[in-house]
């Protein structure tokens, strides 16, 4: 519970002071950084799973089909990389392109201060993360098209996030995840550093595939156990059904004996001819089948000649 209010100054519970605001900003910044980290991890798993499934699919093909699929994969990668030049995120060229194509202004009259005010959508004198990410739409549209099979829109959103993080790391001097006009004017015009990086290594992919394989083995063993339990339950059901039929046959025989005793046959002179009387004694035997108690009726017949 205390963690929920760790951004507050507990030594001064009555008023909200500048120190409380600083603590609140730091707590919010930490939460956002953790959120970004989680998004990166989820995307990394997404990419490894996609590659894992592709490789598993190739294993199911014969040599000729596998080579065709590999060729198609390489062709799609090449096609995805064949796009207009992408400017470095946050560079002057990239911002001037937004100025010209998105804002509809003359590129020769580019003014950083005016640009900042145009894209400070809520007029709070900061460029926040959403306002920054909106600046990269034109660049991303050069690379990603939802109509193209080779373009993955999940990858596009990850690229947008990485562009924003890159610009923030270079421009956001006080690390409050907001870009002021001063930070923008002093930093964004001279910013240049490589932000591309490999998402995962071959060793990380192998470790991921090993984890997937272990999960599949566990699911397979569980399925086998469930199948055995199903077969055992079916066997017990068949046994109970056989016992039921046996009991029904005995009851039928009892009914027939009862009818014969109620209507005894007559002798040659019309006298009644008595049949041996049959008494049935029922003995109950209890036994267990997989925690199910079943009562089996066994009958012994005792005949008395009247």
C-alpha cells in the first residue's frame, strides 16, 4: 500500500509542495520507463516466436518446397528494405520533411521555433511522447504499408517507439520525458547517433526455442495422461454396463418364476399340480473400482419340493 504513495512527502502530509511535485514526476517517469521496457520484451518474444514458427514450418517441407520458401522469405526481406530514403529520427532533414509534407509549408522557410509550436498540440509548451511519436509517421509510412505482405504493422509500432526513445535520450536533458522549446532548439538540430540495433541474437533464439520445446513436451505428457484416464474411465463404464445387464437378466428370471407360481398347471384329473417353490436369497458384495463403490447382487437359489 505504501508503494502506491511513495511519490508523496510523508513528512508533510497536509500540503502539496514543490518537493511533492518532483517526487511525483520521478515516480511517473519510472513507471513509464518500466512500461517501455515491458513493451520491448513483449516485442522481442513476438519476433522470436515468429522466427521459431517459420523454422518449424520449414522442417515439415521437402527439400524443393523448403528452398522455394527460403527464396520467398529472402525476396520479401529485400522488398521490405526497398523503400525511399528514411531520415534519421529527429534530424533536421526529417523535421523539414514533416514541415513540408505534413504541415504544407515551404521547406526553405523552415523555422524550428514555429515547428515546435505547430506540433505542441495541447499548447502546454512541451513536446510529450505522443506528440513526438506523431512526427515519425511520414518516415514509417516509407517503410511500412499494411497492404504489403512483407510489412508487419507490429514492427512498425515498435520502430515508432524506438525512434521516440532515441530522440528523448538525445534531447531530454533533465530526463522528465518532456521536451521543452529550449531543449528542442539547442539539441535537436545537431543530433545524430545510430539507433538501429539487433533485436535478438542466435543464442537468445535457441534459448527461446528450448523453452518452447519444454512447454510442448509438458503439454504432450499431460495429453497422454488424460488419454489414459479417459481409457480407464471407459473400461470402468463398460464393466458397470455389463453388471447392469446381468442384474436385469436376473430380475427378468425372477418375474418369470413369479408368474409360474401364480398360475400352477392342472393334472390329468383336473387337480392342481404344484411346482417346486423357489426362494431367492440376495447377498450383497461390496467392492471398489477407482473410488466408485459398486454393489453387486449375487443370487443363490434354494429349491424346496412341496
